[in-house]
């Protein structure tokens, strides 16, 4: 199967090959030159959660303000609790 680089250096992987390999939009690819051959390998992230001293810890990259995110989580939990309260 052949492909061609466009003028921006992008390579389009044909749909049949993407489907056969299970490659989905947004997957990260590792590129390596080996003996004059381009080797493309999908990179799947490992679990972002790790157990550290018995606690589940987020080990990924954090985006945004942690305090804002925690506020959103708390509001969502409170809303969920209030919707489960029985009327008096």
C-alpha cells in the first residue's frame, strides 16, 4: 500500500489500514528511522492513575486551574446529593 506526503509533510494513512490496525483519530504515533525505513508505532498512554502508599493518585499532566476543577467537582457532587434527598 502506498501513501504520499503532502506539501506540509503530513502523511495520510489509508482508511483500510487505519481500520485494520485499530488507529483512531487523535492517536499519538512514534516515528523512528531504522535502517533507512520509517517505522511508525502507535503510542497508547498508560493508566493515568497510580497506587501510591495505598492511595489512588493521578499521574498525568494537569490542564487548567486545579482549584477551579475541584470547585466544579464539589458543585456536581452537592447537586447530586440534593437531587437524591427525600422531601419532608
